[in-house]
């Protein structure tokens, strides 16, 4: 018995694409990619960032910039701070003031003797008591005036020291703030520059990666397109093949034929053989 084999084959151009895809895929994926050429990189610090770091460091003036001003403010505090701000002419002013006071006091003291002389009591006890009381009051006034001058000079010196101390401590608070503003500005601008450099490095790296993966993407597009074509295009022709019978099939076929002939002959023998009537009429025994 013959066997018929039917094969549904794709169109020739689809088969050619499939063969090309099957050939290119192992060849491409068998290669090891050199990923170092698009490995991630970090952009270096911008010079402005380096400058900001140096300014903020211990060698710069950002951190600890207040120390110099606090050190300078130290002499302007304490009990001797006024000495730096005492007027260099203070003693001269005191001496001149005391001399003028003494002159006035002497003139007033002579007035006591003049009045005692006019009263006829010159050299008496009353005159002595009056001069003694005047001298005591004059000396007290003189000492008071001198102390006031000294106190005034001291107060001015202390005021100068306090002003200088406030200036230095104010600078200690202000200068670091100004440095911090410079550091922040440098850092911000430097970070922007570094971000730009990082973006350029990332773009270059992505370009290399895209270039390396282009053959894979192209082959992937081919595979997707081939799958879509095979799924939607359908089979274009059928191939049928009827193989020659095997010896066993031939033997079985021959046996079946002989069995049929044998069956027919046997059936005829059982019913008796009848010659055709025309043959009997033509044949006559002699």
C-alpha cells in the first residue's frame, strides 16, 4: 500500500530569510562584547569645585576664618584693655589743668589774707582757721578734679577697647559668612560645570553602546519581522511525495491479488463450468 506524504513549506524568500537569520545569530552572539568602551565614568571635579574645597579647607579661609579675628579681639578684653586707647596727651592735660587750678586756688587764698588785713585780724587765729579750712577744701577739690580727669581718660580707653572688641568679634561672624558665600557660589557653578561634563561623557558612552549593539538590534528586528511574516503570510505551496512500495508491501499486495483470483476460480468450480452456447453449437463430435 502506497503512503502519501504532504509537506507545507514556506515561501522561498521566507526560507532564505530564516536560513540567513540562523546563520548570523550564532556568529554574532558567539563573540564576547568589550564592555569597557562604554563602562560608566564619573566626570572629574571642576576647577571651581576644587577652588571651593581649598577655600573651605583648613588651608583656606572658609573653615576657622573667625579664629584670627577672635585672637585679635582678645587684647581688647580684660582690665588692662583700656591702656591701648588712653590718650597719649592725657597726663599733659591733667598737668595743665592742675596748674591752672593751683593758680586759681592761690589767688583765692590770698583773698583770705587781704580780707584779714583789712579787718585788722591778719596773722590771728581766725585767719589761720580760715586758711586751714580753705586749704583742705582746695586740696579736696584738686584731688576730685584730678580723679575725674583720670576717670574720664579711663572711660574713654574702655570705650575704645569695647569698640575694637565689638569690631573684631563682628568681623569674626561676618567674614566666615562672606567666605561661605564665595564657597557656595564656586561650588554651585562648579557643580553645574561638572554636570555638563558628566552629561557629555554619558552621551559619548551611550553612543559607543548604541554602536556596539547596532548589529544585535538589527538582527533582532530581522527576527521579529521574520516571525511576523511567518505567522501572517501562510504556506505558499504543498509538496506531495508517494514513496515506492516496500518488498513487504509488494508481497502483501501480490498475496491479496492471488487470493482474489483463487476465490473467483473456486466459486466457479463449485457452480459447474458451462461453456458458452455459441461454442457448443459450433463444436460437433465427428
